[in-house]
C-alpha cells in the first residue's frame, strides 16, 4: 500500500460570522489521484487556499511526511512541496514559457550568481520533454492555447519539486483531445509518485482518473473511499445529503408559447446561420466543443456583440438589441462563463452586486434607497443560499461557488423572461 503523504485532521476555518470549514479530514498518499468532491460552497476552495498558504486555518493540523506544517504564505507551501493549478491559469501572458515557469524561483549561475537564463531554458526544455509536450521554451504564453497553459503550469509544479499537485477543475475549458492529453500527464505524475488532488464536478472524470475520493458538504467532512468501490449515485447522495431520486424528480413539462426565436443569426468569424426557438417553461441546452461559438451566440443575443446577419424576435416582436441595457428591458438576463471578470465586481459588496441591475428602481434623484436595497439583497441572497458573513462583505471574500450564486441572484432579481 502506498505511503501516506499528506494528512489533514480537524481542519477548521472561521470567517467573520461564518464557519467555512468544520473539522475537515483528508488523507492523500503517494502515487494517488484523490478526488475532492462537493457542491459549490462546500468548502473546497477554502481548503485549497489553506493548503497553498493563502489562508491561515483557525484550527486543526496539516501533516506532510510526518511533519506538521504551518504556512505563513504561499512560498512556504511551495517549499513544502504543495502546488496548485487553478481553473484559470494565472500566468504572465507577455513573458515566455521559461520566464513563467521560473517566476519567483529563478536559477542563478553558481559562479557569477547572475540569473542563469541558459540553464533555465535548458531545464524548461527538459521539463516539457518529460511531459511529452512540443512547446518551445521561448514561446510567449499569450500564443499558447488554454490547454497548453495548463501543461506549462504542470511543468512549473515539477520545477518546484512538487510532491502534491492540486488541480482545480483543469478540464473545464479543454477539448476532448486536450482532456485525454491531460489524463496522460496525470497518470505519468502518479507513476512518478506524485500525489494529485483532483477537483471536478464531472463524474466521468472522477471515475476515469481518480483512485480515492473525499466528499465535503457545507464545510464539513462527509466521507471518503475508493472510487472503484462506489457509484455516482452514492457520491451524489453524500454531496447533497439526500437521495438522488429527490434531486431530479420527474416533472410533467409545462411548455408554453414561444418566447425567443432566432433565425440564421451570424457573426463574422464566430458563427454562421444559427437558428432555434425557445418556449416559456423550457430549458434549452447548447452543446459544442471549446471554440464552437456557444458563448458568442449568447453574447450576441444579450447585445454585447453585434450580429452581421439573421434576425430575432422576443415574444413575437422583432428584437435587435443595441446593447445589454436593451436586452434587459426585453426581460433577458445573462450569466457569463467567466464570473470573476464578467459576472461580479469583486471589490464591491454582495448587496451592491445583487442589486446592480435594479439601480433604476432603487434610486430616487440619484440616491439609493438603502432599506429597499437590503430587502432585495436578502430576498435573493437567501433564495440562493449564499454563505457569507453578511450582505455588506465584498464579493472577493466568497468562495467560487458563492460568487456564482451572487451572479445568479443578481439576474433572478430582475425577474427575467429569458
């Protein structure tokens, strides 16, 4: 049996007015891919931030190779051998692959003590070759695909001699072929004895690549086990605390009149001749690989991007939005794919974010009705079960899942038709 590498016991994290983690346990072994599973707001992001030195735990212990760890910052975590690869690669786009890999831990020439660029390029080439990647070390990161950027971050983790690699939803923006390539690298890391903590909401990924799993719910440890000994239904039951039959009860569809009709909608270089209709009470799914044009179609419908062909109707009347405000007046809301850059303003409070689309009805002579603003915030914040210390705290203090709930609350609060 593989040796235990990382052990977390009774880990607790308090924020003002909220307990984000409550006596969480986690055991990860060498040469293991360990799935960390939970709904949005379960505590996964908080746990990762503690493991990477961003947050300090309120209580509990983190032990690695038998030694208790107390990180003061992210550098401490890296030096201990824990590195995270986030869903959105945090890289310097105008710098080369080599510069990104060695940012913060440059190699120096043993004699001159100057930066050893030749040595760093050579070592970068070796790391990329080790991962079987055909990437030039001198290539600017801005010229790489999303998948290639993730691979470079894995190479950076290797350059830091990482023992534990945390992958936070690494496949969210990858094509099927790119996912297969990522799996190959994960298996290679596992073979080399690395421990991988793999965070994903996709069960097919968990059963494809992971060996063990741990489930969190509402900041608490629920259970763990071997992936091979469980099922999707069992994991979902642990995640949500009830039987899966109650999660997706059979309902008779109540489809009403057509509310949106799109005919031959086109945007040069993005999509061509897209046609579909949407009815009241209907959920219409859009599928396609990354780059297929799904996002661009929705941005055009919401008036962010301009179309150069086709027509639309809303409620049977011609619809040609001049901008997002025009879309909103027609009862359309838009939850973007990038919540941090497009969905919320991180430096503003939860309340300000939720009520932003309704400022027109909440203001009188340019002055916001604070009482009404709080009422709206509480109504939709509680509806979405946002976990926070208060409605006044900034959105950047929330977990990723709760930030997403803020975005949903913001648009549900406008009572949209679409």
